[in-house]
């Protein structure tokens, strides 16, 4: 099982370069970074985990810039977003950013896709909350058209692009690895089966029931049963938990690091070393 990590990197934490180097030297598989462009002060959306919203949410580094730094100082470390709020981006620009990062890293990039929870943040990007999943799907299909080997047009309900020359291409034909985050459900599973390579469930709870349901949807969509990837995300690990994931066929787990300075983060990496 590959052991990767995620962290809210901010202007107050360990730097991307220092962390990426330490992860590779220690033998961790990857680094995934979350995304929030901004957190409106006047916010009515409750924090999903309960209580006050932690301050790091409003201080996150741009994941693509930070991962670009990480790519430049490593050779093997997998790099990913956990997650990219696709609906909040211009998909043509985002497709270029993703393809470029995948290209310069030698195909090490994983696109984690999500639909968000903060209504105020999404609204400032012009996103209609009730249709954000359909918007995200449309933008994924548009990006896939730009990543196609030959110029390919896309006309969707929310946007379109002419058949275009769009280079560089992702290293893997068609797209980088794509994982969709979110709570288990019929709509989420249909999105995964249509345009992704797997699921990135936060915390990894309830997988005993949800993984078989996803496999059924995946199979009905005509996807290769052996190709589905389940990557539990932001996990606080224990030996028993990781063993349970392994029994479910999980091949990669993303462990949560604290949004802290160098000393604290490296101390947690020392502790996590037992799981490598």
C-alpha cells in the first residue's frame, strides 16, 4: 500500500520545497494539496466538521503553484490536488495548468476533483449552487476535449470550446489520473464512472458498504472492474484502519498532516514512518 500525505500549506506552515524533499527522502508516495481561493468573512455555510472554521482555510497556498515547486525538487513523489474546485475555474485555463504540471513532473500529477461546501466562496465565482455538480461535470468533459490527442470540440450546457491545438498534453493519453472526492451517493458514483479513475472519500468511513455500491455502478458503465481506484483521503492512521483498507483492495491512502511549522510536521512524519 502506498502512503501519501495531505496538508493545508499556508504562508505560516512548512514550505512546499522542504516538505516535498522530506517526503521523497523518507519514502512517502505522494503529496496532495487542497484548494480554497478565499473564505468570505460573511459566511453562513456551516463548517462540515462542526465548530469554527480553522484559520488555515483562508490562508491556503495555490495548489498548482505549490505543487510546481514540489515537482522541481523531487523525482518520484506523486503530486495531486485534494481537491480542485473545478466549477470555480475557467476550464480552458485550468486544462492548460493541469497538463503543464503533469508534463513538467513527468506524469506524476493526480487531479482530485470536488464540488465544494462553501456556498459563499462558490457564489463569488459565479457558481449556481444547485447546479455545481453538473457544471463540474461539463468542465471536466471540456478539459478532456482539450487533452485529446487530436483537436476535439466540446459543446456542453455550461460551456464550449472549438477544436483546438492545446499543448502540452498530459503524459498519460487522454488525461492525468482523476479521482473524485465527496460523500457516497448515486450522483457522485455516476460521475466517477463517467469521467474519472476512482473515488477519494474523505476519512474513509463506511467503505465496507459504499465500495461495493460504487463497483456496481462502475461495472454497469462498462468500466474495467480492475481499474477502479479507491484512495481514502485525510486519514488519521492506525494499523487496524490501514489493514481494513487493504482488505477492500485499497492500494493508496492519503494521511493528514497538521497545518504547522517545520518541526511539528517533521515530527508527525517520524510517527507516520511506521506505516511505510
